């Protein structure tokens, strides 16, 4: 069988196999070519028994069929309706050409970022790390340094990195190196402690390296299915004036947004517009809730904590005996934008232990440190899950005598909240009449009881089936549908090696309230997880997002 004709230099993205032509098609094409040439070259013999039939008619008929097939395939997908019908098989380049007619482009994916903990000899006081430095995981994923850096024990510039003493290893110090994946993709969202080998860094400077915290931001190139599904709404106006145009504008600018809801004057969730002497709702305010990742990420920020003393002028709110001698750290705007919750506080210079958190107090600021981000907010509740939410954390630092301590505060969050807010508020994008506040969608964590699945022996792993359940749950928009038991079973049985799934399966939804004092709302079901509106807790089904992770779906396979 001959190889498929690659593109034929005519229509990019369309390949075909000329062996698929039937005998009847070949005969009909020969007849067309023979008739055409006979009419124009009367003195030449193009009959079936002639030599010209063998050297001209037969080869040209094949070319004719190839061209005809290319045109037919192109015609199937070169229109909006055709692309919608054949979006899975349509050529990427043809679909991209159609999209350009509607000012819509394909998302090429996002690049994951994070910080690598690079161990270096303890006697080093300074080291230069170039952008050419490559960190590689054991499965071949490569990351490069974000920029050229100077790491030193006493940084003098804001761009310098600090060399920290490693409390665990007296023979080594470490540098927290910002790194970026070499290409887009979700596979680059690696987990904390993932080990790296390092290239283009002298062996005399390097001991070992690993991921300091989970990497985030990586997203795959958009498929035809995905981009065509948003093609029709993309035709709407691109501005920040109406709910539909706000949605489309932000999705176009931030393709990582998988779920978005817009709440204006008539929304039950809007409270900023009633802060007047009459308590009457008015216009000019809009809250936008977004889901920008299928998974909640843990992200850390380095901060300096202060030991709490009896000096009331410095620590006016922490003069109780429960707080004196403990440590206080404040997270400001920009540290962890849109954070859901504080997970842990750890010493920076040691991987040992997690400090006990004694108290957390959420606060807010009406504006950030720049003139662009200055939305009006009237309460802590209204700031929750936005970039304007800050927090004070009191923790037990142990027996340390130091008045200050370098620590890492880890929080759960989704990315791009600050970036989206800044875009919305940038002159030229900002609506002249609307104060638009961007928030992370209210998190609803989904888990299940143990799922027992009977499968054909040695055919599929528990991890692979577990991923199907997780992907099913994380793909659901709560404003449209609920998590259903039959949906979980269908996701599992979509694998041909699954024989049966044991029931009952208990599904649990835990919603973390959109309020200053966070509360949990728990919903349990063996059939359908129905989320009720709780305005007192700041959520309805329209502004929550489902999140599910591996630990929440214990799954056991039984091989048959």
C-alpha cells in the first residue's frame, strides 16, 4: 500500500491515501480525462488501447482523483457549519483560518512555572545562574531558569536571589530558583519534591535540586472540539459592558478560564452595590467568579514573621497570653492572590516540621499598591477569594529566641486572579461605568467512598480509572449540572476493560464559604449531589466550582 499523500502542497493539514480509490472511480476519472483531451487534441489517439492512454490518461486520472478528494475534504471543513460537524477530524490549520474570520484564535497552551530548591555547597557566598540552566525530571520534562540571576548570602538588588543555610544539612545551602517549562502542557504541573538533574551549572556549585512546591499554570494546546464549542459566543462584542461580552472577552484573553459567571445589579450574590444610606441596590458594580484550573494548587510565599511581644503599640491585637512569644506573619495583596485557605507554615531553612497555626484573621484593602487595581470593597466578605484579601497568621515558632524568622506560608489557590483583575482594570479595557471585581470561584471539594471496580485481569491500573472519575467531576459546571453516581459509573465503564462497578458509592461535597469566617457546608448523597443556594455563606450553584483530587477518590480494582 502506498504511503498517504502528505498535504500535496495544496491544502495544508489534509492527507489522503490514494489506494482508497475504487475501481469504478478510477474508470470514471479516466473517462473524464480521455473525453477532455480528445475534444482538444483531435489529431491524437487517446483510446483505451493507445499508448497515450498508458502514459497520459491513467496517471492523470489518478492526479484528478487526488485533487477531487482534496477539494471534497477541504469543502467539508472550510465553513463554520462544516467545522462544527467535523470538529474532531477537521484540520487544525483550516479551523484556525475559519476562526480568524471571527477574531478568535486558538489557545496555544500555557507554560508551567514554579521554584526549584537547588542545593549548593555551604561555603559558597555567591553564584551566577544563567537562563541557559536546564533542570530535568527523571521522565524528561525540562525547565529553564526564568532569567539570569546572581545568588548571594547578602542580596543587594531586588533581582538577586538569596542563598539560605540549610538547617537539615550543615554541608549545604540552597537557592530558590524561579523556573519555567520549556513548552506548554499540563504534564509540566509537577508535584512538590520532584527531583531534578541540572545542566549548564558547574558541578562544583551543584549538589541536588527538587521542586520547592507544586508547579502550576501548565495547560495543553486547545483542541478543535474546545475552540469550536466557544466559536459561536465568540462572535459577540469584545468589551466589558455586558455579561456575555465580559465572559467572552476574558475567555479570549485568558483561555485557562474553564468556568465563569458574571453577577451584576440583579444578582443575589451582589452586595457591593447596596452599601448606601438607603440600602438600595444600584448599578455600577459587577463581580466575576472564575475557575482557571481543574485542580486547586498549593503555592508558597516567603515571608518574615515577627515574634509577638508585650509592646501594644506594635501588636495591639495580640496582647493575650495565648499570643505573647508566638510569631505573627502578615500576607499582603499580591502575595497569594485569590487564596482559598492557608494550608501550613514551615521554616524556610529546614524541611523539618510544620508550625502550629494558632489564629488566622482575614482582612482586606480597598486598593493594591498600584493605581490600576483600586476596586471599591466595603467588607472582608466582599474581598474573599479576590486579590484584595489579606490575612494575619499567628503560629507557634517553638523555642526560637530570634525576634524575626524567615518562613514559608503555603496556601491553596487557583492561578491568574491578579492577572485577570489587572486586565479588567487597565485603561482601555475597563468599562467607564462598571467596577468589576474578579474572584476565584467558591471551592466545592468532591470526594467519594471507596470505589471497587471489577476489571479484566492485567488490563488497566487503578490510577488510570481514578483519573477518569476525577476528570469527569472536574469538568462539570455546577450551574449546569450536578455530580451524579451514574456519571461516575459511565466514566469508569468508558474503559472497555471494566466489567462492573460496585455500589453504593457515597459522594460528598464540601463547600468552603465565601465569608471572612470560613464555614464548611457539607452535602452527602448516593445518587445526585444537589447544591442548595446559601446566600448567608456567599454561594449559589452559579459561583461555585467542583474540585476533585486523587486522595478524594479511593479506588480499588478487582481483577477477574
